[in-house]
C-alpha cells in the first residue's frame, strides 16, 4: 500500500445531478462537453480513473449534496461504490480574532466536525482567520484569540477522530510574519497542519524548510504549484492597486495557482523530505484556477505517480 | 419597449471547462462588448450577495462596483464605452437564504434585498424584480415536523406578502418599479401569482417569465394577455420542458432528476411562441421592457447570437 493517498479537492461548484440516466439523449440536446460535468456519477468516476482514492469537499457545496443524496451516509455509499472516500473538508474561521465571537465560531467548528465525521473524512482543513485586507494586521491579542478557538475546535475534533489542520492562504490575516508564531501558539495535541505548497510559496516562506521544521504537525497537503516567487506585502495584504482588495482572483486572469510541475515549487525536494519523514497520509490535489478540472486532475496525478513517485510513493 | 439581455447568461454555479474566467474583471469587460456586438444595448443584472465574499471580479454586487470601479459612475461609463446604453433591471433570487429556518430567511432577505434595490437605483435601472419565494423544496425544509405544510405555506406566504410590501416601499423611495417573478419551483408558480399581487397593499407588478410560466403548465401567451396591465417586466426565456416528474418539488428543480434535460434553452430552441407574445405586447400597449434570457448557457456568444437571429428573423428586431 502506498504511503501517499491521493485525494482531489473538488472545485466543481454545484454538481446538479446525482446520476444522469439518459446521458446520450441529454448529450444530443446541445452536443457539448457540458453534459460531462453535471453529475456526481461521472465526476467520481473521473476521480478513480485518474488515480484518486479520495475527494475533499467544500462546505458551501454541502447543501446541494445533501439535497441530492438525502443524508451524508447516502453520499458516502455512492462515492464508495465508485471507489472513492471522503478525505476531508475545508472550513473557514472568519472573525476568529474577536474574543466575543469565540462561542459562535466554536459551535460552527463543532458542526463542521460532526458533518465531516458523518462523511467519514479525516482532515478539517481550516483557514484560521479572515483576509488580511479585511482585518490585518492582527494584534498579539487577536492572534491569541484565533489560536484559542482553533485549539478548542481541534480538541473536540480529536475526540471525534478528526484532525483540524491549519490551512493558510497567502492573503490571510495570519501571514508571512506571524504564521509560524501562530502555529506554535496552537496546541500540537489538537491542531495539525495542511501544507498548501503554493500558498506558502506565494507568502514568501521556504516550503521545504517549513515542512522540514513542522513535519510532525503536517499531516496532509494541498498540493499545487505557483509561478510566483513570493508576492510583496502590498499584494498579499490587498493594498496593491493592480490587484485590489480581493487578491485571490486577479482582474486580468493571471493565475496564482498551477498544476504540480507547472510552476516553481521544488516538488522533488519536497518529495525527498516526505521520504525522510516517512509521510503517510492524504495529499489533496487542489486545482483552483484551472480552466479544465479533468485535465488538471490527470496532469497532477501523472506528476505525483510517475515523476515524484520515483522518489517516494 | 427596450430589449435587453440578462446577466444570467453567465453560468457561475457549475464548473464546466473554462468557468474559471467568469470571476475576473477582464472576462466581463469583454462580454459587454460582445453583448453589444450582438445588438443588445441594455442589461439586466442578477444581484447575488454570494459574490460579496472575495469575488469582486463579478459585477453583481455593490461591493464589486465600488472596489473595481470606484462607484457606479465609472462603471456605467465603461458600459457606455462598451456599447451598452444602460442597465434596465436588477433581479434578485432569495432562494439561497432559505436553509431550513424561516426567521433567518426573512431576516436575510429583509437585509439583503434592499442592497439589490440600492444597486438598481445607483445603476439607473427602471425595475427591481425579485423571485417571490424560495423553492417548494427549500420552504418544506423549514416546515416543523408534524405541522401541516398547507398551513405552513399559507403563513409563509403571508410573511412573504409583508416582506414584499416593505420592499415595494423601499423601491418606490428609490424611484424603481418593483416586480415579482414566479419561477416554476416557487410557491407562486403559474397563475398563483395573479391573486397574490392583487391582494398586496402596495403597487407591485408581475415579471412574466415565459419559460417559467410554460414549465408550470400555464400558456404564456394567455397569461400575458390576461394580465397585461399588471405586468411590469417580461422575460423572453425559452423551453420545451414538460414537467411530468414533479421536478418543481425536487431539491434542484432546474435539473430534473428522473430525466435530465436543459430546461432553459436558448431563444428559438424551445417551443415558446415569442412572435405571438410580442404581438400581444405591442397590441396591448405594453410600455415596459423585455429581457432575453439564456439561463445556464453552455456558450455565451452562441446564445447571444441565437437570440439576435431569432429577434431579427421572427420579430424584425
């Protein structure tokens, strides 16, 4: 059995059908490939066919998923029939820097843990705070408040067999100058880390050094590449007039994120470190900003299995 | 009678290939020129607070217009330079706020719909049109276990009437005509909207959406002819869908589960008789606008040109 289990973070937005029973007729209505991206049956098969065992979900898609399947358990069964399990789910903790919001954010975190438990997932990959452009810079007190609520959610998660894994964004209020400090403010018994390789590179930190330093905490990855070498504070903090406040989506269509191997992240160096630390667990391919999710899934799978797999698998 | 095109041409909800472009400013700015090149000089914008959260490339919330253009004056200037003469209507669909709790739903819509009205005012739109209720499926989720849905539905509609009356006041203050629409999965589907509007204690008009009327089993020509004096906006949307599977009750009613089909088709690809409807509007002295729809389009340029081809060859427009 491989040490690395490949999952895919599903940026498919709403998938409106469970299964298309009249696929050929439906195709003939417009004769385009749109028909191929509208139902869970096909999309899960694409996952398995391109080498994935897991799918990571986004919380804003759950309403439609539960509408289509009725219960989390029914969705899990449907996935498993196609050889896929839920590896994890994303979660956001906006306003976590405000002490008075602790209980509300803790409750939302508990609900996310409960949902993920029903889905059979392991990692609740959690963005710790709002964007820098909205609330930055965070004070020491604010950072402590974030650490407190994340640790509390993490404790509840561990009790339920789930790992809360910090997931940083290069435009988050927890950023270049405080993200290592922040990680150390959380309790290592309850709070883990999901290393998003492109986000850390864009933030301007050293991906390899970061992994080597925190390998014990890093229990999963969002694997993606970037062609940017570390963006300026102005860009990351949403203060650059060319990029404006919402940094993530650029005005001109410039992509921050690319498929593994298409950018400048030292993937081979990282894989040597995975081998050094005997990493075992889920690696989620995240292909946000790709124009073609299926092509991106296939490219990433090739890179992990055929290129990096020669180093460690 | 101005003929415009709706922004729901851009399907932001589903990730077919190349969807990633739709969140960036450059995509929309080119699209305006293409809409104009297809002969449409007016737009309807679908206000959607979902895009308030870090997606300001999508021009469907006030925040986007402020962040990207510094306000509506600059945005409208850009539209003019792109060949778009104006935004004639702003639509708002509250279904996403109905997640199982009635109080939260009415609270959210009461808070957010005025933002859409403000967008309408700032953009110079003549009409604010709101889908009158969430879907049957969403409303049923709010109904407490053991309670009769018929009674719950009645109460929900009473609260809806109060909400719409409040919003109509705000629209009037903003100098905008308020309409409500009845997508075929809503509590006011088909002819139910007629009496509802008549009984409101505010002047609210009907937004007649041809495909939604047809999918609800109502003849759009007859509906428009019978209710012309209460119609404030007409949507030219096409369909050949016959709801023989109670899709209107399903969780995602635009995507009928038993037999998949593209419910909303490009103009001319369905069975709606726009020639007859256009005659009724002209003969009846209709002085509102027409908005063409290509909801869930698979190809924006093709949808635009199909609509223009239909308007040119069948309606002389």
